[in-house]
C-alpha cells in the first residue's frame, strides 16, 4: 500500500465518521424519534409497539427504544456521538480498503 492510498483511506475514514456524527440526529428524526415524542405511524412507533407488547404493555427503561427516544429529545450525549463517529469512521475505512 502506497502513501497516497494510506492517506485516502485515513481521509475517507475521517469523512465517514464526521458524516455519521452529523447525520445521526437527522436519521433519528426521520425514523420517528422526534423532540416532541415518537411520531405516529413511523418506524419508531412500530418499534415502540413491539417493545410494549414484549414487555406486558410498557416500554422498559434502558431499552433500545427508550434510549433512541432520549437521543431524539435531548440529542446524542458526547459518548454516543463518539461511538457514532467511530462506527462511521470504521465503515469508511473498510469501504476504502475494499474499493482501493
């Protein structure tokens, strides 16, 4: 692997990480986890319904649905933002390796 290839891989990984970090709030809203609550007839509403059925009518605190709704309301905390950026960077890195 040449120096240019390595630079492209690292640059692509950083761009993918930044893109994932910026896109996360928009994706949450698009699937229905909004600041006003879970949007009716959305993917999030379906998740909430399934979680409630599985838990005798309630959504368990600490569940995936509860965590995503919290992120939709208050935004992603710093640790989650770092995780989202890390996952995006990893995907970008793997994609760059496979493409180049």
